[in-house]
């Protein structure tokens, strides 16, 4: 079989394939064998009649036409492999010679994935937000730490949000007590809203010994009883306030890994900076890909965009199926317009295709290859996650093209890392930002050294 490729406009190519007559004769034989399964020939079992007998009732011209129909797709696939074409759409096939006799020549016009050449990919300029901790944020974190060690102390003051009430409470519908809405010596945080909002309203300003009496309509979380009106009665038996420990060097030294209040503030600020760098690093990779899409000098091929849209919609439908939903129900529940939703999916798919083309271009330009050791390690990981014989699973992965996909994913990862390593990272003012994270030390995290008194209360 002889093949050649002629480039056409855009991403189209014309693949020309010539199959020698002697080779194509095998395809005609195969067509007759299929006819033998369908035609009853006296004296022969189904499928056993020889070609010379079948030719008496089925002309060679008919068998040749069937062979062309059956075999050309296989010849096409073989020719694509010979020419190493990265086709992205169905071909337009046309037999140009050999419909009646002789060598068979056909052409296939098909769209291929464009190989783009990028410029400037090794000098991307990426702006990231690198938040720094201000004094209020640091103090808020320290207060949150102190609150873990807070204790509850009796008070004669009127209750406010954040205080605690020890109370008896009972709920009834039409005079009949409702299980689950009655409790004795119940310690309740004012403002928590864990029962009904009307309880919080009744407790604000209450003092120890005050009686409670109010009605409430049960919210949706009460299931079958939602919407029913309940009459609540009760008594505030005690009122308590949360008292946080005084922030001193002694307390800090006893309950954290820091020795002084100032050292704790410095550690908290450093942790804010560390978290900010981690978040910026994650953001950097996403922004590098967004910037990469903008420098790809071609439009995203429609077949690739549609394929990506189909994949995304299939994944969404699969996830929704586990929740007993469909995409139309999801759109209805979220209040999204179908056309706007499809447009959003198309936009995301288009960017994904451009990113893919860009990463391929970077990998090709920088000769980034997947080391066989890396491929083997990833394949072994996948094999280990699939039930069945490792050899059988591996063979299936090879047949499904998974191993080639693994190899390309590794190349993509290396291309992305190359872009990240060579990008110039700046803040909103254009100042260069260093996202390097120092290795952690033993005293990186100020953790409490004993249980909170509040837990004992």
C-alpha cells in the first residue's frame, strides 16, 4: 500500500492511498466469505461454499463493491498510522480509481490537529495577588486560639449574643408535647439558631430565673413537621458568659509553641504569608494556562471544541446522575438559562483546546519527553487501582490507548512546569513577587499543648 499527503487550506489534508490489485483481492475474498454466511448454496453448509461457486450467483462486480465499502475504512486507518496523522474529525472518502478493476486508489480529506508555533511562551508575565496579614487579622487568629481555651462563668448580666443559658424548654402542638423539642438543663448559646430563631429572640436580654413563653413556626429542617406552629415554654435556670484567658507571655508559653505574645504574633503573620504563597502558587498555574491560551496563534478547531464540550457535558451528567438529577433539572434548580449555559460550556471548552495546543507546542519546542520510567510508574499505579489480572489490565490499557494518553499527560505536566518556572510573577503594582516557600521547621505551627477548659465544661 502506498500513501501520500497533500496539505490543503486550513487544517485540512488530502490523504491519497493506493492499494495494489493483488492486495485488494484479499478484501474481495473476505467479501465473498461474508456472502457465504448469508447465501444458501445447495450441498454446502453456511459459510463453506468456495468463491468459485459463489461467483455463479454473486458477480465479482458486486463483491468488489462490497469489498470497497468494507475495506476502505480499514485501509484509511492503516494509512493514517503510516503517515502519523493526528486526525480530529471524520474523513471525506472518495474512490478515484479501481472501482471496477486494478489497483484501488482513494483519497481522504480530513482535518488534522494544527501544530502551532508559539513565541513569547518562555517570558509570560503573570500578576498574582499576594495578601499580607494586617494587625487585625493576626489579632483575630489569636483571639480564635484564646477562645478554644475559654471558660464559662456564671453572670447576673442580661444575656446577649454569644452568652450561654442553662434552661428547661418544652414545645407542644395543640397541647401535646413534641418529642425532640423538650430538654432539661440544656446549655444553649444565644444566637446559635440551632433550635428556632424565636428562642434566640426570647433569650436576648433575659436573666437567670426568667420564664420563657413564645410560639414558633418550625423551619424546613424539621421535615414532616415543617410549617407547624409550636408553643414553647421554659425557664432560664442560669446565665453564663464565655471568658477568654488573658493574653500574656506566660499563657502563650504554656499553651502554644511560641514563648511570648510578640513571638506568637510574628508566627501568625508568617503563617498568613505562607498560606498566601500557597494560594498564589495554585493561582499562578491557572493564570499561566489562561495566558498561554491568549498567545496561541490559531482558532480552536471546531471538532476539538465540540469533542471537549461533549466530554464536559457527559461528566456533568454522570455526576448529576448520582444525585438523582439531570442537566435540565440542574439548570432549573440553579436558575440558569440553557443557551447561556451552553455558551459558557463552549467558552470553557474553547479555552481548554487552545491550552492543549499551546502545551503541545511548548513540549515540542523544548523537546520535553515522558521518560519511560515515569510512564511505567504511572501505568503501574493505574493497573493497581483496577481489579483483575495485572497483565490483562495492562493489555486492555494498551488497546484503549491509555498508555499513550499517560505519556502525553506527563509531557503536558512538564510543559506547564516549564511555563511556570520561566514566568515573571508580579503583584498589582508590577513588583516582582517571590513565591518560594521555605522548608518547614519543627516550630512552624503554634498548636495548643492541652485540652480546652471549654471542652471540659
